[in-house]
C-alpha cells in the first residue's frame, strides 16, 4: 500500500527555520508537478513501515495528484536545535503513461 502525503494549499515557509530552507510547501497549481514534488517530498515524520514502501502518492482535496516511485528514504537533520529530525522520499516522479501513475492519479484517498 503506498504512502500517501496529504497536501493542503500553499503555505509560505521561513527558510531560516525550515529544515530544507524552503520558501513554501503545499500544493501549488501554478507550479509543475516536479516543482510540487521537490517542495513536498520531505520533511515528514515517517515510521518503520515507510521504509518498506516503494510508491508514494500525494493527494490534494481527497484525490491523488502525483505518484512517485521511491528509491529510498533519507534522513533530514533538524535545523532548529531541540527539534526532531525527519525524513524525505528520494525517488522518481511518475508520468502519464506509466501504469502505476495511470492507475492512481485521480483516485480518491
């Protein structure tokens, strides 16, 4: 069963405290799928089950918008002292025509 990351509307981030120095997170309809994936593939609290998964979906308003093939998970150290480090998905964003993409994009979560 894929890991599903639920994305909300775009939220500005402070690069001084964001663990990846991002300026925004969330779903942006004005950015490409690749840009949305790059901004949202981390920084998440992921348990041991996540390490076994090979597919990640990213949903918006209850429907899958993006699908990625997971290569591995990477640790993301916390930038702010005293906060917990998290993880990020490393992989390839799938495209229309890929059987997994075609089966999942647009489905309800």
